[in-house]
């Protein structure tokens, strides 16, 4: 949990809006672990946490078995966490220096169409975090998202 917080809170700047230790029955989570105690953290970006948050869950008394190999490839049904922020170059350097990520791409410049018919140019980076989540970390260079 602390390594994940080092990524999402300390380096990427997300803010904790919920941090509790609570019982997990196992009925709503397909982990195969029942009647456990876990720490659940929700982190928000900017001011609106009603749209969505990133959730971190760590079982405290019945830990999940970590996969033998780190995830390095996206598969069917995997999600991509897309974060637009500032100071991306500095954030990437901190993540790499602390060995918190596996870099897939760094420093690409791409232009995409926006929902309102415009275009946005971003400085893009992508990586897998220590839990195998795939993150695109972008900084808008021209236009708006």
C-alpha cells in the first residue's frame, strides 16, 4: 500500500478522500477471500471526486498471492488509467528513481481529436505500476482535453 501511495499520492499528486480499515465479506469482490480485514483508500484528482476515484485495496490479515511475473502487456479487458497533469517529466523521473514503475514509453508527442471536434497535443508517457495497472501519464502541450 505504501509503495502505491508513493506513486499516486506523493508523485502524481492525487488526494486521499477515504482511508479506512474495514471488514471485507468477499461477496462483492471476486478474489476468493472471505471474511477478511482490509485497508481501502480512494484518491481523487483535482476537486471532483463524484465522477470517479482510484481505489487501492490491501488485505491485512489474508493477503492475496502476488503473481510470479510482473505484468508487462495489456490483454483483452484490461483497463487503462489515463491521467492528465503538469510537470510530467519531473514526475516520471521521480517514479523511475524510486523504481516504482516499469516504463513502456516516455516522451512521445501525439495529437488526438477531442470530443468537441478540436485537437489536443500531449506529451505522453506510459507505464505499469507495481500492481500491474497500466497508466498513461500525459501533459497537454496544445489545446485542451
